[in-house]
């Protein structure tokens, strides 16, 4: 009998309790042992709960952390504290820990994994990235023979829902956000999703594993989707692109990596461009395996519970643990030095001099253009949409700072990265 | 130091030897130990080989199987014998076995896994399905909390290449096959691929794991792609479908499963319809996780080597083994009782009586139609293309046997299953 203590009985916690009950016999057959929820930490004993939780609730964390019969502690409270302190104490008390807490793992993964190793127990966090999609374990085990070159993905369902609705329904960002909140896809304070911090935490976890390096969220360059307007969606579509919040990390040389979360324009044949609404997908490129993609529901009660319970089963199986080898030091390339192609949207006066001055500023800063198009907006103003060649972000920023101050220019409305279709694309024609 | 013996130095064997060398330090860091190829079994010592194989070749299997220093035996010879005998002996001698041999695993997996369990060693076969795509381990571990409801996939790259070329270039089956052979995607005797047997072996392995049941390849209903003509590709396209060789298994009730490999028409928004050329993809549906998809190169030297080396690392890690729980008995639904929607293409005389008689035969056998369309072919003949409602395959066969013998009917040219777009499709709009 494996005794489990669950800390936090929100949506995912309830899903875990229910799944352990409904699939009890399947799980027991696969594990060769029964899994039993012994205690559940909640804040409020009076709240109505799933019937499976009856008689197990407690408001004292130590009832779980100090219970010698509990083998696996499942932390599902979220947030940095007290979750981190509880995980630490559970590991010190030689309990396996399973968590979906991307904030704690991305920031404190190293110290906690070292502690787990010293205690000889597991610290598993499959549910912290991609909900139910298997990604952490496949990267650690199935791709272990590869040098991982690149990881890119749609890691946040809320923003992907908003961008999908903006594109398909023509909604503004605000309209799409309100609908996401109404459906429960976005929280009342949506900033961690919208501003890209949620995706940055997940990218930090994946790239730490993939590159065997310590990459914390503060080392990821982050832009959110707040500035994406219907015009950008429209112009992107005209050029054959879809705008996604892309989390992307790649090796750019020995000991150097780039890690970015930012809106990106993907060609419509890019495998990630078809990922709609709250779905997530992660594309991993290894030197031997080429590109592999993992795809599914990146959030939600039962998909996330599926990943948590798989980790419980794995922890309960015992045997040799796989600890992190994510301790290597790497240099993270500063955003100003990252090169990309960029889409730029400007508002300017409708006269030839304005355009000439813009081109001059671009030329002085070494920004080559693939195309530029003028779109009418009325009132003597035009919108200018440009696609640059590959240029360093810092050079573009310098050029745009000059351009912003030109007399005929009203606004630099947006800058969006253009993700190259990978030469060896999954939908491509060669191997 | 982990000593490895490799049996078979063809394309994949060479890839494994090279990958262990080129990524030696990455692998050693992840495993915490060095992996060394000690001996390699070949048939012909005089053939030119990768330089990394030098000094390690032998033509005697027992040099590997009886070598007390070899920890892991990697079987990459393919075919049923002597591979099965060698795997058995290696397991008896308490060596871990890693294999890419789908024929041996799909037919003899049960006895070999039981033997591995008795010997306390691992028998791993990630590379037997989907090349480098992580699928076996994710199903066994990451989805362990789920009751798997359905598995469907494009599991054979050769046939997917042929069907892609027929669709995109308008080639005949024969032309596409010859090009596949020229590129090395199809063997000179391509029947195992073309007739669906290769995909059936892979489906047997996946569904045994997914449904915790013993499903051998002979229990899978199999049709190949030889009869697919350019007309079928064309008419499917007109109806908004792509034709794929689909391997599909699902639970249809307590202790009952369906397992089919056959051409299927997929709606163009189906996640598997975009998988082109030699790529593979597997869609798994679990009761908790919903649908997840795994995608990548299903064959090829280095992708397959990536999976083999991951298994070597896993075997070398030691610790508790996960054995198969695939011993449950299930009833496999006979093909005649499997219901589906079907596409039917007939050649008939161009007169109203012929059509009336066809409709009569369908009606007598309870076959309802969603649509029927008449296409001109000339010479007093027409082609009739029909989509049925959901009907048992046996009823349709009975109707078509009557129709075949009607005076005005020249030929029942083809019958193809129509795969329903899953209600909760990955590209869909809800969760």
C-alpha cells in the first residue's frame, strides 16, 4: 500500500483524488500495489468537496509532512511559498514529492533536486509543463542519447486561446481575454499568462533539462501578447503567417543558449501553427532524432491529474532515481544580440519624405528589409508594415528609437519575431 | 563501465555505434557511467564498416551471449529467427536486451517479457514502433494513470510516402512505389510495408500495452494500400478527405477491442491528415488525459539509433524494472462486425436501371447512404462513388457481393473506411 498526502484541493487536486479512485484497479495492476490517499491539506474545512475526500481533510501541513506512513507528498497548492518550504520539508523527511508547481521548480529546482538526491527520494514534476502531455520524462529518458539543439513550443493555453479567437473571430485582445475569463481559461488577474511569465517558467524547466544547464525564468527574455492588435493578426494572415506566443530556446554555440518567450509569426505550414485554442505542443530537436513533437491539452483538471498520478506511480515504483544533470553553467545570449527576422508595424504621415527618413534610419543601423508595404488608415496617416532580414534585435531597437522620433512618424505600433520554417520541418518532404 | 554487445551492424546498428561514440560525454553525464561497445556480431567480416567498429567484430553469436562482461545485448538483426533465440538466450544469461525487432516483440513479447522478469533484467523495445518517436515508454509510464480508450496512428513511413506522392504529384501506386524504392524508403520486396503487416506488428505492440492485453499481429485485421488508385485519391480530395494507411485500435466494450490496419479517409482537419511523407504520428486517447499526439521520424538510421541508445541508457541505469501487464485476455471483434462509415467506388453501365439495382441491393442489406455521386468514365460506363452511414463491414460486404454480380455492374473497385473526425479533436475548439 502506497500512502499519499495531497497538499491543495483545488481543481487539479480534486482531479487527482478522483482519478486515483476511478482508475484504482488499472493503477494497482500497473503498479503492483494499491495507492491510497491518506490525508489532504486544505485551507477551509467547511467548503464542499469531492466525496472521495471525506474524512481525510486537515488544515495542518505537518499532519502530512510528519506522518511516517505517508510515502508520497503531492504538492498542488501553487505559488512560491509556502509550497517550496513544504516540498523541502517533505524531501528532508525522505518522502517522494510530486508537484505541478512550475514556479517553484523553475526557480528552485536545483536545490530541491539536490536535496531529493541526498535523501534518496524522487522529486517529479511532469505536470509542471504541458499539463497531461508527456514531455519531461520523454526528454529525460527517451531522448537521453541526443544532444538537444532546440526546444520550441506553445506552452500557455490561455494566450493561445486568445490569439486563436482574435484570428478566427476578428476579436480585439480585450474581447478575447474577457471570453477566456468567462470560460475559466484565464484568471481574474491574467498577467502571468498574458505577459508570458507562465510560459517562461515552463521554458526554463524544459531548457534546463534539454541543455543540461541551469536556466531560471529570470534568464528568459519575455514579451507578452498585450500589444498584439487585430491589425497585426490581419497583416500576418495576408503574409501567410499565424501569430503565436512562442517559447523557444536553442543552442547557438558551445555553452551559449538563447531563451525567448515572445509573440512570433509562424508560416501556415509550421507544425505549431495548427495548434488551436487551449492546446499545447512542444517541438524538440535532437542531433540524432531530428524533430519530434508532443501535442495535447496543456491544462485542465483531468489532463493535469493524469500527469500527477503517473508521477505518483513512478515515485511509488521505487528503484533507481533519475536526478537532474541540469547543473551546467551556460551563457544566455542577451536579447539585444539575438538575431531574427522581424515584422514591424509603424504609423506615419502619408508622405514620401516620411518613408525616406524611415528607410534612412534603417539603413544607418544596418537593418535590411525583405519587404515593406503601405496600408491606408485615413486622416492623412498610413500604416507601414515591414519584414526585416536576419538582424540583431538590439540594432533594430536602435533604428526604431531613431524612427520613433522622426517628425513624420506617429508610432512604432508593434515588433514581432518571424520564426523561420525549419528546413527539416515535420510536414516537410525529406529525412 | 557498461559493456554492450551489438547483434547486427546494418543501418541502425551502425547508427547506434556512431551515436554512442559521438555523444559519449553527453551520455556518460546523463547515465553517470561510460557505455562501451565491446563486441559486434556480423555475418561478413570482410565488409567495409564504420571505423568505430574496428577490432570488435565477430561472427559467433556466443561471443556476445556467453560473454560474462557484457551487460546489455542490443539485437538489431531483424526477422524472427535467429533473433528470437538470441534474445531468449541473452535474457536467460541475465543480460538486459534492447531490440528494435517489431516482429519478435509483437509475436513473442509475452514469453520474452516473462523471461526477462524471471531473470530480473530489462527487455526494452522503444525503437520497435515509431523509430525515434518516444511512444512505448510514455505509454507505459506517463499515461499509466489512464484507461487508454483508443490508439490510432500512421505507423509506416513507406506507405505514407507513397500515398503522399500519389496525392501531391498525381502518381499511380506503381510510380510512387518505384520512387520510394529508388530513395531507399521501400525495400526491393516491399510487401510487409505495402500490405500493412509492418503497421499491424506495431499496432499489436501498442495496443497490447495500451489495453493491458495480449494482442498479436494475427489478431489485427489488415488491408494494404495496393488497391488505392489515383481515382480514389482524387474523389477523396473532392470530398475533403486525405487517404492514409491508418492503424487503429479501440475499446468497444468491457474486454472487447477492435484492431485494424487499413486505408482510411481522414478529414483534412484531422491531426493525422497533415503527416506527410515518411513521418509517423501516433494519437493516444486516455480517459483522463484526453488526446495526446506524438510525432516525428518513424524510421531512418539516427532517429532509430536515438531510441535504441535511450533504451541502453535506461537498461544500464538499473533499478526497478517495469514489466508488461499486457497479459489480459480480450476478445478481438471480427472484421465483419466492426462498424464504420465506408467509401465505395463502383464501375457500372451508364443507365438508370443499374443504379436502381445497386440501391436495391444496398437497401436489402441495411446499408444507408450519406451520399452517392456519378462520375463519367466514358465507353458507356460510369463510376459511382458512395459514402455509407455507420454500418457493419460484414453487411456491406454482403451487399457488395450481390452488387458485384448485378448485370450492369462491372467492378467494385474499392472500399475504404472513413475515419470520423474525433469530436474532441486536437485542432478542435473545446476541452
